[in-house]
């Protein structure tokens, strides 16, 4: 079995060693082995760490949510519920961003010299 020291794992994943230590303390992903006070990770742990980092970077999940997903059914939590809830929040955010984009695009392309004062599109709902 191949084992990597914490420093090498941190470098491979683009994480600080302190982050891996913190994740270990939080129970997110524990090292496979501790030898002379040093942490070593195997392939499975490296994979789980990579997934955890991806979820943190792209999914905007908290460490508690990531722990639930990374541990999967072994922990007894329904990791799918965590992802469904986060996906609903992401979709809500996307809808808000789409509305903001449309508003800003209109504002920039409005033919009125003073859109705030003169644009009828911005007055919808003012009645």
C-alpha cells in the first residue's frame, strides 16, 4: 500500500498542512497511519480529501456538510439530503443572479439619458 506524508498530500491537493490537520481534528478525513507523530494518507484517504476539496471549492459546502457527503452511508446520515438542500440554494442563487444580470444589462443599454428617472421599464410595479 502506498502512503503519502501529510506535506506531500497537502502539496498535491493545493492545501495547507494546517488545513489537513484541522480536517483530521474535525473528523472529515483521518490519516491512514500515524508514525512518530506524523500523518500518512493512503489512496482511499487521498481520494476522499480530493473530493472534499472539490466540494469545498465548487459546491460552497460547509465542513459539516462535506463530512456527511465524504463519509456517505457509513455515517448513517443521508448525504443526498445535504446535496439536495445545497443544490436548491445554488439554483435559487442562480435565479437571483439571472435577474440581476437582466436588470443591469437593461440599465446599461436603456436609451433613456436618466434611466432611474425616465425609464418606463424600471417603473413597472410602481403604481
